[in-house]
C-alpha cells in the first residue's frame, strides 16, 4: 500500500465529509438538541420566572380543583392537605353537592373529589382510568394524619409518635465480586454507548457503500483503479470516513459533557442521568477503541459489497448480509447486558464482528482481565487487516463490473483468476 496514495485518498474522503452540508447540518442539529435537552430544567425554570408558561393551573384553572368533603368536621384537615400537598388546588366541599362535583369532574371542570366519610373510610372520585398518583398520595397523607391525631389523643409525645410512624429505611446492598461493578450504575451508560456504536457503524458503513457505488458511474474511476493500488483506495476511503465519524462522535460527547456540567445541579435528583455522565474515563477510551474496531471491521465489507452494486438503488440488497450480522451483534450485546457474566457473552467477545460490542459490554459491566482484552483486540486487528485485504481485491474487480452482481462462487472464481 503506497503511503502517498493512501494519504491522498484518506484526506480527500475526510474533507469531503467536513465540507458536506448534510454532515455539518446533522452535527449542528444534534448538538442543539443536546443543549436543549440537558438545559431543559433551567429553560423551564427561567420561562416560569418570566411568566411565559401561562397561568398557574393551581390558582387560575378550575379544571385542576380537588374538592374535599370532610364528614369528620376536622378544623385542621384542609390546612394540613394544603401544607403537605401545596401543588394541588384544594377546595372545601359540601356533602350536599357531591353529585354536582361528579358532573364537574365528568365534564373536565374539576380534577377530583376527596370524600372523607370517617378516619377509616375514604373515597376518591376521578375521571381518570387506572391508577391515580394523587389518590395514592392523599391516602398516605391522610392515614399518617389520622394516626398521628389518634396517638396524640392517647397521650403520646410528638417524638414517640414520629418514631412509631417513621417507616424503616431499606438499605440496598449489592453483592459483587471483588472490585466488581454495580449493574445499576453501569447499565444505562453501557446501553447508550452500545447503541451509539451500533448506529455509527451502520450509518458510516452504509455511507462507504453508497460512496463506492456512486463512484462507479464516474468513468474516471476506471483510470483511477488501474493507476492506484486498490489497497490504498480501500483503506484510504474507509479510514477517511471513519475519522469523520470519530470527529462527529467526539463533538457529540464533548457537547453532552459540557452542557451536563453547566446544568449538573438540575439533574442531581435523577440517578440514571448521573450514572451516564459520571462514567469512568477509561470507558470513554474503550468507546473510541471499539467504535474504530467495529467500524473498520464492517466498513471494509460495506465498501467491497458496495462496489458490486451497479446502481445506488441496489445497495440495500448488496449489503443486507452485513446488516444482519451487525444486528445480530447488537442483539447479543443487549441480551448480554441482562447477565454480563453469561458464558455466551464471553464466547462472543472473541468472535470477529461480534467482539466490538460484546467485549465492550463485558468491560463496562464486569471485570475483564487485561489478557482477555488484549487477545480480543488482537483478534479484531487481524480481522480488520484480513477483511481490508480481501475487500480491496473485491473492490478492484467490483468497480469495473456492471450489470447483475456476481454470486459468491462466481466472485471467488474471478478473484482466483485475478490472482493468477
């Protein structure tokens, strides 16, 4: 492979993406979406402060009213509900107006009605089907209120009442192997990164195949393929596209990390968001490594099969076998995340075309020895070089072939003749 030819092809391919308006537009759009998504809590809070979100439904919207019909005539019950659940629009109701409240609720003119027959008998009238969060919360609030009042009337001190009514706290302890990793902490970011690997490999692989197929319509390709080494052309095209993909992924990761850092306090109460952005640094490194390995492994095949298609319309048919393998690797990895210590995932982490995703899942969610990682990487490197070499031979033959794509047996026969 001539280094000068390779550098020229790689630079040309990379700069083609960098100048492509669609590539630039998609990159900018996703960065904007990341910014809006991660800044959403602050944007909503600012809009509320400026009065752009409309009237407060708890004050101005009659449809949010919750009527309270108290047959116990407790003078402190309404104030307790208002203090405990201040986001609801509580209104004292009349026992003789229950039917009117039903009609308002049915006509969406009121949210619900809470009827307190006694301390042991509560009714909640609503138009919603299934579970209602307010009903469950109201039941717990009123149960605690009535229990507190009964214990107080029995002569217990406030401290004793709090001790009796305070539920036990459940401390969750995960038993993991030494230096093990919590699945709860790693699942979300592992799933996100595996999906990112899958989407980017599929997207940029298809772009390579489409690029090769479109170049066949240019007669200058016949001169190029006879004057340049097919290995230089194939490796230059694939690596140039891979670097463009890596650039885009780097922009997305930096943008996401930056906007999360700016809005970190807004996401403090959402554990799975924190787990995604607080992943170990080495996981980012492995993300880049396995993206490159997976991309190159598949992209060479995408380019080779793309060269066999005479029209861009035939691309999907030509690359279908690769897409099925890629989808299989994705499914194996997703199922492996349920039980990352499973034997089948260990086996697939050493099988070419499956190993980029399978080994990544094992590294992210379990403890993998350095030797296993090195062996898997060496297998992937050998596979990349092998597929690159074979694909360059198919590429040289494919770009000069027109008409119906050859079958596998015919292709092997042609390659043998070329070698001879």
